């Protein structure tokens, strides 16, 4: 599995300064905050116009911590990341795309793209068990062979005047892919905002019986922690006994998440 961070939110400081000047406001910025973190802070401060004299001495990270613990999380929706993810199974992406809110997807098509080598993702439980692996490999190879055979047979069908070549190919690939296993490797571009990502990490990161999903959660969290530590500091990556990763939401934050009406500015 590989995750490439191919896009991220940026802060246009020139525009921000124009806004501040137009309102005769001053924003005391934290030295170490990243662009994503500052964008969240800017959005939060705009809600209360807490700039200048109305700005508390809180650092950016303390400000964001406070936003999260007070439940003012819509502000986190202003920053997003775009990930290009490869080396994951169709089984995993079927679960991933169930996340509807704050997520956008573009996935490799099995109708337009013929999976030639048909790479497969071996589940960890099977990979570490030679007997199971042998059965799995045999079954996967049979599917792969059948997929190509079916395509070959259907390609020879007499061409219909009603079907363009594109639709003909779509039809036969759609039919043949019914034989491809859930393990089929896929590629997907995922854009998600920080709030949606936090929700994903919380509900998907620590499912012990779902190794591939845990691995995805941890592989997404790693760059996020570098790009916006204040937004993801309450998540930690640990390891299970088999050395596979697990993502935990830290206790301190979950205790605080019950608190409401905490002053934000
Ligand atoms: C452990 C586990 C087991 C699962 N098992 C199954 C299963 O057996 N079968 C299955 O089909 N799915 C299963 N799922 C998928 C699950 O039901 C969700 O579809 C998936 O996790 C996406 O979560 P979500 O709806 O919270 O996310 P999103 O779709 O991103 O939604 C985010 C949040 O927005 C709100 N929201 C979104 N849509 C609505 C709405 N229509 N009405 C009101 N509020 C809304 C909710 O607060 C929601 O949590 C499982 C998930 C987990 C984590």
C-alpha cells in the first residue's frame, strides 16, 4: 500500500492581509503553525472577529484544541488533502467509499481499464499462513485466467450495429470483471477534509480484525501528523503484537470531547 499526498489546502497570506487591512485588524500568528493549521485558525477567528484586542494569547495549537473540544468542528472542514492511494484491494475501497460526507473519490475503472496482470492484494492473515496462501493463490489464479478467457470469448462476438466500440468494450469488461475477486488491486484518488478524516480515523483506525483498513488509517495519519499536527495530535499510531499498525484516539481528548460551551476566542 502506498499513499501519495498529491494535494493540500494553502493559505493565501496576501489575501488574508488585504482582509485584515480592510477591517483594520491585526492577527498575531503562531510561529510554528502550518498553512492548514493557520487556515483553520483564520476561519475560527472570523466567526468571532477575534483579532487584535479580541485575540486571546492562545497559540494556534491551543486554539485548534479548543475548537475540537468545544465541538466547533465545522471549522475543520476548510482544509483538505488529496491522496492518491495504490496497492489496496477493491474490498477495502468498497468500505472506504461508504464515507460520504467530506470525502470525494475517483477510482480506477474496471470498465474502461482492462486489468492485464490483475495484481491482487494478499490479506495479511492469509500471507502469514502457507496452507491458506496456497489455496488463495490457486483460487486467484483461476479467477485471473477465467477473466482473460471470458474477455477473449466475448471479444469474438459478432459486433452489433447498435454498439460503439467503446460501449462494446465496456459491456464485455463489465461481464468479465464479475469474476475478479475482492482482492483485486485498485488505485483511488481521495480528497477529504480534516473533520471527515478525523471521523474516519476514529471509527476505522482501531478495528483489530481489519488489518488492511488499520494500515490505511495509519498510512494516512502519518503525513497528516506532519502537515497539521494540531488537527491530528489526539490520534496516535501504535502496533499490535504482529507489528501491524493501529490508530488510537487518545484518552485525554475523548474525555474532553464531552465538554461544550468552552470559550473559543
Ligand atoms: C465496525 C464497522 C462495521 C461496519 N459494518 C457494516 C456492515 O455490516 N454493513 C454496512 O453496510 N456497513 C457497515 N459499516 C459501514 C458504516 O455503516 C458506514 O457506512 C461507514 O462507516 C461510513 O460511516 P459514516 O456514515 O459515519 O460516514 P459518512 O457517510 O462520512 O457520514 C459522516 C457522518 O455524517 C452524518 N450523516 C451522514 N449521512 C447521514 C444521513 N443520511 N442522516 C443522518 N446523518 C448522516 C453521521 O453523523 C455520520 O457519522 C461498518 C462500519 C464500521 C466502522
